[in-house]
């Protein structure tokens, strides 16, 4: 493992990525000589984002855009607004995007952006000003052929609309393909908002079938009932699974016979979180990790499955809806305990897949129906599960290592064939 001068020893997310790369290295044969390309981002941009607040004062926020790899195509990756965003996190998230686009064989590299801000503390006008100023600061490195942002935690389709509008103003014409996850009437794609949750469901069902775990009657615990966890929970319940426990930032709720997800999602339209929902009982956040479950879906933030939690969790199958939810030491424990983990780079890749469809539709100015989009998404996700499953059987390794082998071979083959300029 090598590290960069601007990254500290405690910067866990980036170090986790480096460790994941070290683990895949023995499987890469002669491509190994190019692997250092993955151990450093291609481009890192840190920007100051000053905005005028509603009370007339000026506040400064720190923003980032990291392009980890552009070897296979333009950068692709979301923008996160969260008070804990830092360079280390954005670098790791951008690197996971490189792996994700390659494992899906999408013609993109990996990128990510973020602003260190609590978006809930801003008024709508302040949020818009922040977004437009951040966009103008990173505008010279983004674009439909350079790097295409999308929503992530704390951002949504309105934010993408403002980015598109700000970027387009600078270009002198409308450039819909600069971001994905936009509102549909601004060149967004049908099916995009639900795509990541749908992908978690599709990959989960495909793997459950391979390990003979029936979805009908399966007990499922979900952490995070936002965009990803909400849709995944809804689809699993529709397929006959029982969602027994849900945790979000406000607390944990439990019902042994199943929580009514559509009702809870309706409730969340107006409530801050799951804690006050009447259709279930409140349990402690610690108890969540030891409740009875067949499937666990972490769909909140990274670093949630620690060694201790990995030792106690009862699930047979873990579907990583969130990015980087499992610490590397915890991952080893899950493997030893024969718990199957569908890694984030596969499991939550439905969003980037439909983002790719959105970009293609924007470039062609020709739009598909939701049914067409879901059919293409389902087919691609089932295919990637098969590819990763076969690779894992061939090398007797975890699904995560298998996904990394597949992705790293594609990226490093592209690197090798492009050569190193100036040669
Ligand atoms: P979101 O903001 O819609 O929802 C996040 C959920 O996590 C909320 O329910 C929130 O209450 C919960 N949460 C936050 N902090 C928590 C904590 N400390 N403990 C328990 N729960 C907590 O976000 P999202 O878009 O659903 O994204 C969730 C995860 O999925 C993130 O890791 C994100 O990077 C990843 N992801 C999202 C997409 C996408 O298309 N939205 C695509 C790929 C990956």
C-alpha cells in the first residue's frame, strides 16, 4: 500500500480503497505493472465556495471534485453535500466509481465531488447560490465529454438542474449532458430516481436465487430509508419479503411481522425520520445489529459494518446499497462466517447505469420509455451478477474481489493499450 502526501494515516476510506487494490493485485498477472495508476487520482480540485447568505453576511464553504480515472471515458460520479465531506472521502468515492463503471463495462471513468456543508442548514436560495458558485468553480473540468456529475447524499434533481443551467450559461447554449439525475423535462431520464434502489433489488434477487434463499418470507433489515433504501425496501416487500427493522439518522424501528413500507414512505414525506412512526416499536440503535434477519441492506453512509457488528450480524446475505459501508477487517469476518456480500460497486450500480442511459439519451436527443429503461437496467444488472459470480467461483474469492478483478482488468487493459504519453 502506498499513500499520497496529502492523505493522512487516519483517512480510512481512501486507505480502504488502497487495501482493496492490494488484494486484487495477485489476480492481475502482467497487468499488475500498471496498477499504480489506480493508487493515485488523475486530478484533484479543491475550491473555495463563497456565498452571500440571506442575512447579507458572506460564508465560505470548501468544495471538491476528484477525477480518479479518465482512462475508459469521461469521469462519472455524484456530488455530495454533507458536513463531514473531506478530500479523503471524495477520493475514495471517486475511486469506487472507477471500479463501478468498469465492472458494468460503461464507457466512463470515475469521479466524485462534494461540498462540506449541511444542506439542511441553508435556505433554498442559499442552496441555489452555493450550487451555482460551486459549479462555476469546477466548470473548467466538467462537461459531457470530460466529467459528468450526478446526485448523491444531500443533493437531488433540483441541484442537478441548477448545475446544468449554470454550466450552460457559461457555454452560451443548453448542455443537458453535463449532469445526470436532472428533472425529466430538463433532459433527465425516466426511472433514474428509483434506479439505485431497483438495482439493489435486482442484484439481491439474482444472488438470493444462486444461494437458494427465497425472497418470499425473507426477513430484511434496512439501514437508511432514503432514495436507495426506500425503493429497495418497497420492491422487496412487494415481492413478499418482510421488512422487520429499519434504522435511520433518527433511530431504529422494529416489527417482527413486517413494517408497512408504502405507509412509512408516505409518513417520511412530512416527518424527519422513522423514529415517530406508529406502525412499529422503537428499539435501540445497538439492538438493530443483532435482530433476526436473513438479508441486511446498508443504505445510509460508509463505515457502518465494523468488526464487532460483523461478528454478531445474523444475515445470510448483505446487499451494499451504500458506498463503502463495510470496513475491510469486517469484510474478512463476514467472508469467514460464509455471509455473502454483494459489494457496493455491483449492488448500488443501478443509479450510474441509468445515468449512463440518461447521458446517451441527452447526446441523441431521443428519449426512452420507463419500461424500456427498466428492461435494459434489469438485463445489465443480472448480467453483471453472473459475471461476478462466475469470476468468484473461478478464483474461489469473495464477490468483492471478483468484481475488482473484472474491473481492474478492464481499466488496466485500456491503460496498457493507450500507453503512457509521451512514451
Ligand atoms: P439519502 O440522503 O436519500 O438517504 C440517506 C438515508 O440514510 C436516510 O434515511 C438517512 O436518515 C440515513 N442515515 C443518515 N445518517 C445515518 C446514520 N448515521 N445512521 C443511520 N442512518 C443514517 O441518500 P441516498 O441517495 O439513499 O444514498 C444512500 C447511500 O447510497 C449513500 O452511501 C450513497 O453514496 C449511496 N448511493 C446512492 C446512489 C443514488 O442514486 N442516490 C447511487 C449509488 C450509491
